[in-house]
C-alpha cells in the first residue's frame, strides 16, 4: 500500500527529478517508507531552468510526486483554483492508498470534500494553525480576518472528519481542533532530532552577547519585525549584543531597511539560507541565546534544535512554544517591550542560573529525539495501514 501525502511546501522540478530547498528531503520520508511501499507526494511544484547548487533531490524509486501548479499567496492560489480542483479530483479517482494530509493546508482544504464525496477515509497530521498564521501582523491582506476564520473553520472540520489524527503539540492544537471520529489519536512532533545534533555543557559567561533567530523571512509570521524593534531596546542595556538572522525570504530587504531606519544595522547580521542542518547547528552551538517571537507556530523545530544545543531561549506565547520553555521566558505576541525585557532578563542571569536554564532546555529537547518519536509514528502509520487493508 502506498501513502498519498499532501503538504504545504513548494518543490522544484528539473529534468524529471524533484528537489527541495532544505526541508522534506529523502531522509524525512523514511518514516512513511518504513510502513508503506511507496510515497506519493501531492504538492506545488515549480519548474527550474537550471540548478543553483543548493537544491536537494527528493524523488526516488519509492518517492513519487503528483505535481500541482505552483502558487504563492491567496491571490495566485485563487487564480489556480480550477486547475487544482481538476487535478485533485483526478488524484482521488486514480490513486488508492492511505491519504495522509499534513494540515493546515489549502491543498487539504480542497481535497477533503473530494475524499468525503467518494467515502475515502483519511488521516491528518496537524502541524500548524491557520488561526495564528493569519493573526494580525503575520501577513498583509485586505481580507486577513476572514481568511483567518475560514481556514480555522476548515481545519476544525478536517480534524473532526479524520479517521486517524496526529498532532505535533501535546495539548495546544488538540484543544483548538479536537478529533471527533478518530480511530486513533497521538501527539508526535514531525521533528526527527538526531543524537548527533545534541550539544551539551555549553560554556556561559558574563559577557554573552550573541543572539540567533532561525526561520523563514518569507512572511512576518515569525515576527522578525517585532524582534528588530525589541533588539533596539535591548541595545540600550547591552550595546555589544549581536543578532544573527539565519533564513531568507521576500521580507529580508524590508527587514534590512527597518534595521537601518532604527539605527541598529551594525548589530544585526543577515546570513541568508543555509543548505544543511549541520550549518544551522554551527550557529546554535556558537550562540548562547535563541529567540523566536512568532505570531503563529505549531511546534517550532528551530526552538527544539536550539534547546538541543543548550541555548537559552525566549519565545512568544503561541502554539507549542508554551510546551517547550518556562513561562518566565515567554512574551505576549507582538509585544515589543515585553520581548525586549525577557531577552534582557535572560542575558542578566548569573552564570550559575544560565547553566540551570541551559540544562533544563537540553534535557527537554531530548524528548524529541527521533528514536523515541519513531516508535510512536510507526505504530500510528501501521494502524492506518491495517485499518485500510480491512475496509478497502
């Protein structure tokens, strides 16, 4: 039996092969291939005229693609709607297997009614929250409040109709989008943290000044704009502090201009995208502090990886962040002043207290080691397969 998996990620095609930039490489799909004979990925695909060198090949003998038209944003998505519906109807008519929808996702929003019409059961893996994605300040769109209500409503309906449900959080997403008719429900992060990524016993001192942010700059969902404004306040107390942005996207130029307008450009460094988790780890190992002031999150991989490298972390009061770090280091969403004060407070801790916080974060991150989660995931996927073999 094959797994038919939808997700909200853009892949790239070149000479018959499919590629990704960073996430969802071949290693990621092993979790499904351990149970299913092959994986059919249903996602947006953009053709490339040439490879730049940072692309990672995904397609293989057991990893196939069902290509959808590429689009960015609600306007382009609306323009592609007839083509997307036609292709998804054809998908449901011509492909039998285990439908596993990684949601929230506009692709899943279109596919679920098609599956229900044909009485095809499906599983969901809830990895994000549109209520947060479309929160004020996260995106600029004239009908943002309506999109927020619409996509949250759709996600709630999808979870209610799913036969199997997996959530990346322990409680947060389950409470907002409860499973109603699920045969089996689990919580299992999609993160596959390896033991090689761990870095314990980081050395702290009184002169710790480096902060790191890891995340996309494609939108303002992770609130890099808030972070830059907060960092200006922080520099009044710690003028030697430095902020490193690891990640890239369309908003980078806007953020660089914001840093210049606030007069903090000499203390903020934009490193762009990095091609491997090893490079991300290098930044996290060398930085004492990590910050993620997101307006929307499921369970943030970047924060777990920072904790696995013994970083002291500050985040916003959203999604799974509440399940990762102590409330003392959490600031309200979009609160520039409070975020700055949390960052200053953690910098001002004694070396002894920094070591305590670091150790606590490190050991919490070990809960997300791949070998622990793998057992839970395998049981989940095996349950899906066994159930479908009985009913199909």
